[in-house]
C-alpha cells in the first residue's frame, strides 16, 4: 500500500512545484500533473504530485485525516 499526502501548491516553475502540507513546505516534481497552478491541491507521493484534488475529494481527504 502506498500513502500520499494532500498539499496546497504555493508556486510552480519549470516542472517543479513548491507545496505546503500543513505548514511544511517542500519542492516536488509537478511533471505528471497538467495545468497545475498556485492554490491547487494535489496528492503527493515520493516527491511527485500524482494527481490534482478537486473540491469534493479535498473535503473527503480532510475528514479522513481528522479521523487518523
């Protein structure tokens, strides 16, 4: 089983993104996700943005993390 985290995109430049995950900022690869922009939420695994998270997915992710 793989675990990813939800993070907000703070900046995107040259295929890389700076993300904010609960106050922790990291630089990750954004090459797998098209049309990524600051303010978007993404699922991050192993230093890669692997998917954009939409509004309904975002709420569900918050609920699951609160339960954990």
